[in-house]
């Protein structure tokens, strides 16, 4: 199967030169995704709201490629402030609680000071 590139339509993808996701066979690799609403380019000041929008952005990219959130096997959470992480837990429980992927949280600066969280995921299509 050939490599398939998925775009969210975010201006960042064209400006920087990356894809929202790349599909290779049964695998999907979703780039670090933030809480921007790509239709309005608005972003909330609240980390939990950003976390939810981020998951919805990831979900949209995965669905565009024929995957589901349930296919996620690995998650990397990246936050500039570790103290913000617990506020995101209810969002992760809501969307990932039954999936329970392997997960790691990193503390690192993000490209835009409005961003309070960035998430990247890896997924593998589940067997029928």
C-alpha cells in the first residue's frame, strides 16, 4: 500500500511542510496537534478546552484516513506547564479511557504561546 498523506487544511501544514497524518499500511502517524479550531483558527485560553479540541482534530484526521480513535496505540502529550496536565485528565478519560493507549507526557515549549497542549498519536487498524 502506498503512503497516504492526510491534511487538516491548517495553514501551518503548507507553511512548515508537514502532513497532519501519514498512513502506511495499517498504521497511522498523527502529527503533534493543538487546540486550534481549524475552521476559525480560534483557540481557547483553557487547557481542558484545548485538550478536547485537540482530540477532536486528531479524530477528524483519523476518520479522514479510515481510522477511529479506538485504533490509537500510543499517545504523546506535550505541555509547556506540567501543572496543567491534571486539568486534561477528564478529557482523556472521555475519549481514551476505554482504549487505554500507551502514553507519555512531556514538558516542552510550544510554537505559539497561546498553545497549552499538543498531542501526537500513533494508531494501528484493529483486526476485523
